């Protein structure tokens, strides 16, 4: 264990022993400059007495201005958006990723990846209570935010301008989630809900047995690695070196019937969820409070997709392969949080413990056609059964000490994520349509691994990542208007990932010379070689089966160690001017090594990555208020984006959400960004406001997704483009219309709340003659063979817009809201010689309603949601000169949800 890791662990253990039972603070820390700077209250500001969202960030409070304004978005020295509990509830989303999709300039792609201003999730930094989180996803070092249910989050802060108190990986912005704090009063809430959608609920679906505990997100041991396979893995031998008896012993355990047999479900049930949350606050003495907050929940949801995938010629005028994959996913999200804290005077100690388990049980049946030249074409039927489990365990200790003009902020944490995917099994059945073959009109499970017939596989994936973090920040107010903050941080992340994929192989039998290679395999599959033995998709024992392993580099270790220090100042020279500036130094070492000890003989051709870089990252923001209602900001900074672990390793990985495979590139380098932004904010009255901003980013070595092969399944890799620039503008509008004047008791406390935001973004890759983009097998790869000069960045939509129109009660929980979301086309995959793969999210319309009610004196809340009212489908395709092939296109349907929450 490194010295930094020992110090992080020692700090965490020592403080835990000192404060064994602690809870988070009720109020966000505010800085001396805010508390003590004189200034008249503004008549137009109605937000001063509003409850401030609970936000915990490194380096002290987020609010520093010359005026006493409690609205954090307005009074912060940086450009940020804060979603409070009420804001999150208004969206009706069950996870925080969905709620963030309503924030200006943010869009959610795939399974919880949040894009900021069209930049991919690699340019977003996700923190929990100001501390980093490891990711359970192989393709991302940033944790997918769809695994965070909204019931554990007190606020979500999105900061789009860089400040030195945050880590340097800040390309598009930082997303800081703050868990719920010490309750003001004792409470207990229980909620239940049911939901469904038109494509899934009460429709046909697929499943397989698995285990008795699958619907709760846990396996009962059925998916443990079989004994014969475990003994082989422990031996360090290569699968090609074992004898036939050992090979058959392993093969006989690889396909248990309850894990590989697809079953049809004729009438699928609705989705369900339930949660329980409680908290108490205990007064220990004068101005000292001990609090406990706990929550637990489970959500089980089913989803059907019928995905159309094709591949075509270079001009897309001819379609080569066509497949339709019917998929039923059962997703189970289980989470629990225990927060303990101590509030004594202005000081706070917060101990947060979080457990999240996200499992996906998927059953798939694919029908495909490949028109081989000179033949009638091959038909394929592929079935896949798989289980993906992601688990996050996180413990954090945050101490915030406020000594009037002197503040100390100490943070330490340990987090571990695990991802296991055992028995990820595919059986491929091929019909050759060869007239001369006696089995040409039959679907056969071939096991001779010929290139023109389907291949059956079974894979066992395992990933473990551990993160140690420690930081200390000290703030000191030299005067009422000038404050300095210095701090340091240490992060140590270690990941080990294993992917063992085996393919059964049956060689032609010389004793059957009359059978061609294909027919020989058919004879085996039909049990003709050994009468009485029939391969039923569950066992291959007794058929002279050998195994091959698909991944030449099955295990890799990755690490990222960062030492950081920073200093910044906040200066309020006048009531109308605020300046914040600082610089951060980071020294980082990132390594990815293919494990040479997996096999007793070394792995040949393994390319390791060893990136050692250090950076000075400056950033500053000037805020000027020429009049009470108007606020102007100008910000500039330099930041970085590092390649993610999976992107650096030559190991193939299947992503069930995008239905495609990925392979890394060990030659990737860090991206460096220059960021500039100008913003005008006009506050009309109260919470009503309008803002307009323009932004510009210059990126050296941006990492882009690239298409490796267009034959068969889509295979995605990664490469550094030479450079890119991104620029755009965004507008944000909030306005409430009081309905009191309409008369009557109903309208007396009602208002119409209008929320609208729009982001326009343009980006361009810069690729010139002589530029190179190193890839495996060709370190001198010409960049213009992978990227088109002037093409947009992957994931960037030109237009992103959100509109919310709601009728709300100002004195109780009663909301009826329509939400409209629009995102224009965006590139999801560079096509190289082929056209880029494009996704078209389009317009979606949702309706959310909440209302409080009382039943036998028990306060309750009823909620109702309709999502995707217009039935917008998912479109991902390639298009050129009017020709188009579909890559990942399927119907989405409309979903409905009803929920009930009771407060005790």
C-alpha cells in the first residue's frame, strides 16, 4: 500500500473513532465575505429568506458576493445550477441522471451518462459530497448517474466554469451530489409505485430462470464459477494446452440449463418499486445536535426492445447484413444509505455510507441474414442470456470547521465498485441454404468455428475498482472582502478487470471422410456420431470438445494516482464586483498493464500504457453587477481530460445498452482544454430571471470513438484526433405567473411556472495533412483516415432544449407539469471510411403530477407520470446521399407510473 493510501485510510479511521456517530449539517457553509460584507438588502430580491439547498463542496462554501443573497446560483462566484429537493421532485424522475437532463446544456445519453454542452461523459466530473467516486462501468471512469435514486440526494450542483478547488478533469463541468443531511424534525416516509410501458407491460417477453433471487437483484450461487473452470483458471495454463479430458470437463459445466435456456413470457408484469426513509435529530446540548438519516429502496423494471441493425457498402447503396434482436431486460436497483452527523455550533461532521447495487438480467433472440457472394446467403438465429451486476460501496467522512474568519475543510473517503458478468452466453444457429448440403435447410449450432458460420461463446467478466481519497482545505478571511483558500488532495484509484471468453470447438472426425466440414459438425450436433447423445444447448460433454479463448489479453490492471495542490482568492473590492482566481497543480500517473502472471508463460504482444503528466491549471471568474437586476460574468480556465481505463486496453467488451462491442487503444494521450465563457444574468423579481451566455473551448488531442470494422457486429475503438474547437450559446428563462387575480379559493395560492432553456453548440475537428492518430498495429496511422476535418465531436448535438410548463400551489405540494425535451442529431461513432453513425433523439413530451392528500389523518402524496407521450422511438443510423442503414433503431413506447408516499 502506498504512503498516500495509508494516510488516507489513517485519516478516515482516526476521525471515525473520534466521531463514531455523526450527521451532516443542516445549512450550507457560507464564507466570511458573505456573512460580514456590508450591503443593503435589495428590494427586488425575494429569495433571501428562502431555504438554501444543502450543498457540500471542497474548499468551503460556494457563496461569496458583496450582497446578502441566499440564492446560490446568483450569489456564487462561478456559473452553476443547483437542483434542490423540490426541483428534483418537480421533474418526476426516479434517478438523478433524468433530473439533470432538464438542466441547461445537459443531456443524458445511454445508461446515465451526462453530457455537458455536447461534450461526452469523459468531460464531466461526478462527485458525491465533494469526493470522487469510482465507476462500476468498464467503459467509464465517471459513475453512471442513473444508479443514484433521487430519494437519497438533497441537492445536485452543476458548475460549468472551472475553479481550482475542483479536480483538473473538468472539461465540460462538475456534477456534485450532496446526500441528505440532518433532518429538521423526526420523520418516516414509505413510498411505493407501479409503472409500465406500451412496448413491454402485458406484452410478450423473454427470460431465463437464473436463480430464485433474480427479481431482487441477487444471485443465490447458481452463477458461481464452475469448479472445473476455477481449477483451470487457478492453474495458469492456456486453454489450448490442456488435454481433452480437462477440456471436456470444463465444457460440461459451461452451459447449465437454467442459465442458457430462453423462455417466453406471454404476459409481462408491471414494474414495481418501494422505499423507506427515516431520520431523527437529537439535541445533545447547547447548540449541539446528533442526527441519523437512513434510507433503503428497491426498483424492478422490465423493458422490451426490438433492435434493427444493418451494415452496408461504403456508399450505403447496398445492405450487407441485417439483424433484428428482440431483447427483454430486467433491471433491479437496490440502494441503502446511512448518514450520521454531528452539528456543534458552526461546525459540522458528516459521515455518509452508501450502498448501491444495480443488476441487469438480459435475454436476447436475434434473427440475422448475411448475403454471402455466390451463395444464397446464410441465416442466423442467435440467443443470448446474460447477467450484469454493478455494486458500489462508499464511505465518506467530511469535517467542516468554521472559526469565524478561519475555516478548515477535511475530507476522506474509501469507495469500491464491483462489476460481475458471469455466464454471458451466446448460442449461434446457422442455416447455410446450400442446396448440396443435406442439412442446408436446417438451423444448426456449429462448433467448428468456421468464419462463415455463427460462433457460440460463454464469457465470465469481473471488475473491481478501489478508490482512496483525502483532502484538506483551509480558508482565511484577511479582511471582510478578501479571502484566500489553499488546499491539497490525494487520490489513488486501482482497477483490476478480467474477461475470460471461451468458445467450444469440435474438430472434423477423420472416421467420417464422406462428410464435409460443415456437414461433419451437423452430424455431431444431431448426435449422429455418438448415437443417443444429443446436444441440447445445455451440455457438450462426450463429444471430444476442446475450447478456445477469444481474448488474447484476458486480465488487466489499471491505476491512477494524483497528487494535487491549489490556491485561490476571492475578492469583493466593491458591492458590485467579485473576483475569484486560482491555480491548481496536479501530478498524475496513469497506468494500464496487461497482467503477465495470468498464464504461466508470458503474453506476447501486450502493449502497456504509462502516462505520467503534471499540469498547472489556472482558472478565474469576474462577476460585475452594474445594477441590482443585472449581473455579468467572464470566466477563463485551462483543464484536462484523461483517457478512461477501458479505452486504453486491447480487450474486447460488450455493452448491453448500445448492443455493440468495444476495444481499447493503449496509445491514447490526455486531452487539454482552454475554456472561455461570458454570461449576462437578469433577475426580474423574486426567482424570475433570464440569462444569456456564450462559451468557447479549444481541445488538443480530443478522444473520439472510431469504427474499427463494419462487418458483422459493430466494433468500436478510440483514438486521439489532432484538435477540436467547440463554441455556442445558451439561454435560460424562469418565470412564475401568480394566478391570485383570477379569483376563487382554488387560484388563491396557485401559479404557473415556466422554465425554458436552450443551448446551441457547434464543434469542429481540426485534421491536417501529416497529422497522425496512433492505433494498435499502426502507430503512424494517418489521422485523416479516421477523422474528417470539420466534423463535429462525438456526442455533440447542435440544439438542446427543455421547456417546462406547470401549475403549482405555492403553499402545499400540488404540481401538474408538462415537460418537453429536444436534442438534435449527434454523432455516436466515427465511421472512418464509412459515414459516421448518428443518433437522432428528437422531441419527447412528458407529464408529471404530484399532490398531497390525507387519509385517516395520515399525510400522503400521490404522483402520476406519463413519459414519452408522443411515442418517440430510438434512431441510430448511417446515412449518405439518401442511402441509410440502421445501426441501433427500436421502438420505445409510452410509459406510465403511479406512486404513493406516506409520511409518519
